[in-house]
C-alpha cells in the first residue's frame, strides 16, 4: 500500500494528525513531524515544497514556535496538513517526505517550561482516602470539591516515551519502623494521566478565564506520573510531593491537537458543590473529554480508566492555576491527575489496583503489588471521532531499571 494512504479505521488517519519531533537515521537534525498511519510526515520539508507561509514554524527542532503562534496558526496549519495528505494532486509533492515510523527516532516534542500535576478524579481521591484514612467520616478532604488540588513538579525530568525509568532512592519509614532508612523505593507505582500542553503564554498578574482555555492550550497527550509511594508517604507532610514524584514523568512522543478531539467532548460529572464563579462552568461548552485509556504491564492490560469521569476539567485546572496571577509560558505542561473510574478494573494506579499492596495483581509472569525492575508499563488511549472513527493518542511506555 502506498505510504500516502492509510487503512480504513486507522486511529492515526487524516482525521487525527498528531504532532511530534523526529530525526532520521544518521542525522542529528530534529524536525517537526506529523503522524499519518505508520508513517511520519516531515512537516517542515513538505511545507517548503508546497510554498506554505508556515514553513518557518514547522521546520523547527521543537514544537515550541508552533505552540506560541496561537490558535489562528494552529487552525491554518492543521487545515493545510489535512489537505496535503488527502488531496490527490499533492501526492507527488508530499510522498518523498513520508518516512516509516520504525526508520526514525522520536524525541521529546516540546521544551517543557513549568510542570504542574493535579488530583482531579473523584474516584481516585476517594480510593486514596479510604486506603489511608479508613476511619474518616468522608474519604475526601474538605477542600476537594471546591478547588482542583495540585502540586508543582520538576520540568527537567519530563521524558519522552520509551525512556528507561531509574528506580529512585530516598528516605522511607513504615509506620512501625523506629527511624527512617535510605535506599531504593520498594513501592514504585504508576499514575495514568492526561497531560495538557500550553501554547500561548499569559501575562503575570492576569488570570486566564475558563472561556479562554482553547486560546492557550494547544493539545494533549498521555502522561505517566511515576510515583515512589514509600518515599512519598514519609516526605509529603506538610508540604506535599517532592522526591517521590520528581525523578521522572513520561509523556507521549505525539501531541494530539484539541481540534482533533471535537467529537470527544463531553460534559463533566454533575457538580455536587456549587463552584466559585471563576470555576463555574455550568453555562460553558462541554469541558470534559471522552478518552478511553488502557494500562498494560509487560503487555498485559490491567486497567482501563475512563477520562470522562474526571470531576475537574482541564479548563478549570488552567483557571485555578492562574487565578492568583501566575503566568503561563509556552511549553507549560499540566497533568490531569490519576484517572480512575468507579469499577475496580478502571483504577489508574497500582496503589488502588492492589489496595496498597493488600490484593496483588495476578499477571502472566507473576504477582505484582508494585513495580519490579524490568517491568514495562504502557499507557494507550483512543477517543471517539466523527462517523464512528477512532482518534488514537500516542502511547507512553517506560521500563523500570535498577538505580
């Protein structure tokens, strides 16, 4: 089959066209690419060949210039790319710039500015509360239904899919231990999340309103917020996550533009507490996304978390992130928080899936409570598109190696 064509039903067809950055064998030069089926289009080279005014944005070693260009440019570039890969008269010009995916190396697609991670799944938050506060009257903390809880992470340890994750070391102390000890984490976990990528910056002191979400956020990707639960449990009081989170965060090599997900937009769950005005989305367009996520360990699917169940939306998270006047920068990344559904097989972390190690998972290669060295974790997902099509999200894979 010619590379210009994509099999019917392929989740990475012309209706999708996620962006990444790649290099070819034998060349250190990186450039923006767009995925089409099992090929990647050299977007910059194609733009130059076709005389596009956006060639300068696409012939770059990072997505940041395109991210900063804003919504009009995003829409125009996407329209042009769709035309280049679907209109037969462009076939001859475009075909030389399509490369088989196995022949290229994929890189971190954008330069990460700041990184923030939220805690916005009610199912996840309630599970965590039941595990660690079993005698509490309410499994949620008092503030949870009033604001999207989050923490600032470490942008310098955001890595692209297929990067090995070194088991972190740190202090840990079990409740019955007389004193803390230092060593490799023995309760290494995953968190299946969705990351949102900021394009257009904002000025310090000027909050971003709910309705301006799509003017600032370019797209989304899958994200694995690796977590050392034993290190986290000892260090997080009173300031929150630190070394238990900062060692690695894995993201997909492909950023799916929001415009590819129009048919996946859904209303969030019913609000049980009226939000304050800056978070009130009752009159806004649907802010949730129907993303169907799968979590696999060593090729065995252990969970299928539904993103549509997230209580706080990405627009609300952005509004809360900036309401104090904090500014956005091109390349800012913020995670949704662990995605968990109401069913046991919809939980997005091993902490929940094994109920803090009480109920080990039965895998073909043995039982698991938390991750062992050599384990390979893969997050994948798709969203509904037009006329029954599926929009694929780029996978996130990481292998645990000893420190």
